[in-house]
């Protein structure tokens, strides 16, 4: 179910605090507590929020969240990052694109590009780019995960290994204080490593929220990327940062 604007704003506020009382949300949005409860109940039914005593919080999960939830958080900055990445891709490039909602947004900004060859296991990327008659889209075969809108499995690793791309673009689950790029699951980390290993340029797209999350499987270190697109401030100057301001 598509989230309404108030539900999206509730999720944004839940990212900033551990929990919010229903009465406080009603006051903030200037609506009745019954209206807020309906919004909260729908969020909880989708598994992207959970009820606490008198209020609501994000789910207490260490694993990856659903595609819908990830698509609804940090919408503005994801669009800015996606546009900047897409504008940096030259016409005629062969590009590997991994999983993630920010990667999907990049595809929207590639619709005007010419002579692209896109190699992906991201089903949404393939669906979007079918509208670009100047792009060739190669999609992996394997296990389809509807909750993440991607395709996984050993066959996907073999698929990516059969190409050599100009650019590999991946996102991640989190980034540690020691600047390690992490994923939530082993198979996701393996896929990202395979994509990066089969391209001449390695690009990472990671908004600032990635530094406040937890994931346990290492992909690469930040210094192994040729470009890092982020809105995270105060990173070491030796890293190849392409900083995108929030405003």
C-alpha cells in the first residue's frame, strides 16, 4: 500500500528519535489521535513501524527492511544523489547497477541517455529503463525476492562475472566508523563485491543515514571506490567524495 504524505513524515520523525507518543504526533500534525492511530496501524500492518506503550517506533530489526520502507525514507536527498550520479555517466557506457532504492532512482535519470548497456539484478531498474529505446538492459536470472525487488543466487554471480563494465554502482546497508561498507546479508555482500570486481570504475551511493545504521557483512572499504556520492559531511579529504548538500 502506498504511504500518504503524513505517514511518510511520521517515518522521517521516527528515524530521528527512538519513539514518539500518539498524542505528540497528533499535536504535531494538528489532527485527532484517532487519525494518527489509523496512520500508525497501517504502518505497523506493513511491518515498517511497531507499537510501543502509548506510541510508535521503528521495528527493532537487524536485518534489511522492506523495499517500500527504504523507498519512503530520505526521499529528497536520494533524488539529488541519483540525479548527480546519472549526470556523471557518459553516453555509451556499460554500467552495472546493484540493488537498493537509491540505485532504482538513478534509473529514472538515465532515460535520456544514449547507447547505454545496463547490467543489473535490480528488477525495478530493468522495468524503468525499458522506456529508454537507446539502452540495452541485461537482467540476471535467479531467485526473485519480491520484498526487495531484486534477483539473487549463485547464478547472479556467474551472470555479473560474464561482463566487464565501465562503471559499477552500488549502495549499501551501512558504513562503519572505520569506513567499511557493509551489507545486511551474506548474499547481498557477495553480489556487491562481484559487481565491483567486474568494473573498471567503482562508485558508491550512500546517504548520511547509512552511518547511523548497523549491518554485519563487509563489502569493501571506502578507499577502494573511485567515487563516493553522499550528503555526509566531515569525511577524510583523501576519500573521493562527491558531496551533495541537503538544501
